[in-house]
C-alpha cells in the first residue's frame, strides 16, 4: 500500500496497487481507480458517482505522477468529464 494520498483520513480508505492500477476503496465500495503505464499515460480513470467532485480523481492522478515520475498524459478518447479533468491537471502537471 502506498502512503501518498494527502488531505484525507487514510484510516477510512484502502489504497492498493496491482500491475499499473491504483484502486481506492472504503469498507463498502470502490471509490475509484486509475489504470496507467510506466510512461505516465492514463489508460482509464473512474470515480464512483457518489464520490465525484471531492478530489479523488486528482489524488489518483497524483499517485500516478509520483509512481512514474512522468508528466500525466490522458489517452484519447476523453469523455466530457475527462476533458474537465484534463484542464484541471494541466495546472499542476
């Protein structure tokens, strides 16, 4: 388990990493996950609708950036939500 998530109570969440996938869960459900490669390319990212707009996608992307030491690249196609996320990560990438 990686200890990189900031500003959330880690005692309420479980973070796992398996072969290029970070998964964030609580005791009841999967909050979100991100699939990536060693080049920092995001192949897929998902956040449970109940947990959206709370910064979980950005936290997952920051984990990828820390892990790969690369600039985050979102692969096409990008959904409308993905486009908004892309604009927000350009600020800190």
